[in-house]
């Protein structure tokens, strides 16, 4: 009888251990969602816009979680145009959640260069609560891969307050990489135009054209049909091409665009 009792206890423990193993497998961290964040910039007329990037805060439903920047430091935002991006957070596994808000936290070493002169760039709240990135709540589901792109619109984010002072009030938007598209091509001759802008009823985006190669890439366009305008240099004429269709997750190639 004692032997039978011991066998029953051992069998019960084995069942419990198996159940525990199954529960462990169902919450396997390997199945957690993975997300990353990279930054791109809408070009502006400044010589440089230098900001000190420290980390990002994300609201995941149970409070704020801090994610250190991949390589914190001072960056000229104007370098991240025409397809160039800055990796802020590499692929990072996290527990399933809904990301309702994302904020960019800056340091105090920020400046803007105008006509070759550097000015301090005031960043109220940049070091405390940070700057909100406009985005829809994003469910992060088990096994999902979420690559976020944040578009820093410098052209409307810097304001001159007088007496040579400048203030940063960022306009930043966040998108899933798979939810946006782009427009690319090459103008001929390369000196024909300096800027290209895509416009439809809901979205406006643009970039400077490479003055040497004539190449351009508008990297954050929402799906839709656009009128694409090339703004000419002296001696050439502006040109607009309509009906340029952008699809999510794709770069629309315009090929060679002649500027006369």
C-alpha cells in the first residue's frame, strides 16, 4: 500500500511538472513581439539642426518604459534625408502590449546653424517629459515584428523667437514601415531642380534632390495618388507630374524625369 501511495505521488508530481512546462512554453519569450525604431527627417532650409538624442519612452499600457537609444549622442537631423535613417532602437523583444504613445527625450546640447552661424536651440520639456510622436495606438502581438519609422519635420519644428533665439517645437509622426511607401527617381540634368514635393488631399511630403546625381527619394509617403512637383533652379522650369501612385511597403520608381 505504501509503495502504491508513493507511485501515485510520483505520478501526480510528473503531471504537475508537465503542466508547468506547457505553461512555460505558452509564455515563451521567444514568441514575444519585436520592435525597432528609426528616424528620418523632412528637409529644411537650415545649414544644420543638431539635437542630442538620449532615449525614448513608450507607454505600453502599464506605465512608461524607457528604451535607451542605440547610440546616444548629438546628430544633425538634416543628414537623415533621401533614404538615410538613424537607428534609434534596434530589434528589441518586449512583452505583448498596446503601445499607445511614444516620446523622444533629448539632452541639452542642441543647436541650429543659420547662414553659417550657430545658435542655441531651446528645447522646453525636451529633457523631462520629452516630445510626443504622433501615432495611432499600435498593438504589439506575440510573434509580431514591428519596425517603426519616425519622421521629424524640421521645416515646421523650429521657431525664431527674436534676439537671435530659436526654439524647438517638434512635429514628429510615427508610422509602421509596412504601412508607408515612397517615391524615387532621377532628374536630368541634375542641376535642373533642387526640391521635389508630393501632394494629395491628405498628405504632403518632399525632399531635396541630390545636386550631383539628380537622385531623390521621398521615404515616408502614405498610400495614395500624388501630384509630384519639381522646383526648378534658375534657367529651368518647374514641372508637375500627376497620378503618381504610392502603395504601402513599396517605393514607386519614377525613372528619369526631364527638367527643361
